[in-house]
């Protein structure tokens, strides 16, 4: 797939985007969920080696193909690694799956009800390297915990500032201002966020497009104006702490949004499963998430 082929697949593909981008802080939890305890590794290098083995097992599973998984978001170390002797992005492209990379470096402490992204030193170099490896786009996450207008405005402004930097490198940014689904005023946060994003979308130059990764809204259909905006290539949903069945049920109520799940995709996979058990378990999850994405 060339860049334009990947754009077409993301814009119109009948499937979902897998999130395989757990970073340093979340890797121990991801490994524990996979059945690998912390005493199985003694340093970061061994830890990242184990999580790469897990991701390689997923990527090479027969059910993990471009038929239902149209994209995959990678952690930087996964992007720089290899799967079956090939750079990970190339291995995905061969399977018909569009590669993305997570570029944020974590979250600042909460202020005004939100958590902004930490600075990302060396971002231009990372984007250049990602582009050279055939990566199509990026993902950057911040969090909204309260329906604070000033805080949400700051989150969206920071997200679009980074998105412009990504666009200058010829990549497509996934803007991810996650609304905490446990927030008491979640519905109000959703509405403020939608309107703030729309304001910034209207300022994008003609011909430029971004993607959005959003929490499934408390009010079904609230993000429909975003899914139909000409500056938006695709709107994807995060599972945000919902179980897979809950996330799929809620997602199916929001036409125009497709899944980009991590925990909800990987939750039943275990290190000790045989290849047959692993592939069957992963395939069941893929089928369920795909069905909700195309509902």
C-alpha cells in the first residue's frame, strides 16, 4: 500500500483500528493482563522484549489481517522493532493494515479539570523516522476529567498545535482528547469537547484532514457532526475502561464511529495459551469489535 492507498483504506475501510501502543508506564499492567508477572523480567529492555513478543504474536496471527483490522497503532519501540525479520510497519502493510505510531510522552498533572500532554522532545526526528518506515499517521492522547471549558479549550488547542506539526511531515494525526467515562459530568464534557473541536476543524487549511479518537459519548450520536466534517478523515472510539461487550454495545449506537480498542481487544489473551487457543481468542475479539464498528 502506498500513502494514498492507506488514506483510502482508513477513510472507507469496513473495520477497526487496533491499539497496540502501551508505553513504558502501562507496559507492566499490559504484561500482567497477558499472564506475565513482573518477576519474569529484571529491566526495561527485557520488559519491552516481552511486550514485543506479545505484539508480534498478535500481528502474525492468521485472524489479524486487513479484512477486519484496517489499522494498528504502535508504540515507538514496536515501530523500531521487527516482526518475522521485517520492520513492524512493513509487516503490517503486507497484511493490509495501516500503521500508526503513538507520539505523546504521557500526561501532565491535572489542572482545570484536564491533563495536558507532556512536552515531546525530538518530535521532528521521530516523525521523520516514522515516515521513512512507511507509517501513515500518529496518535497523541490527553485527558478530560471535568466539564471545565477553559481546561477543555486548552486540551484541544494543544492537540491541534501538535497536529499541525504532524501534518507538516506528511503524516495524518489522530487527535485523542479522552473524556474520562467515570466523570460525574461526562455528558457535559462531551458536548464542550465536540464544539471546541468543531471550532478548530473549521480553521484547518483546505485539503488537510485529521482523525479523531474519542471516548464513546454518553449521548448516542453526539459526535455525528464530527464524523461528517470534511476536515475529518475518520472518527474512532476508545474503549476507555468499558469491557469489550459494553464498549461494543455503546459503539454500535454511534454510526460513523469505528473502534480503536486496546484493553477491550487484548483482555482475554494469555501468554500460556497454545497458538490455537490464542488465535481463536483473538479472532473472537476481532469479530465482535468488527461487528460493532460496521453496525
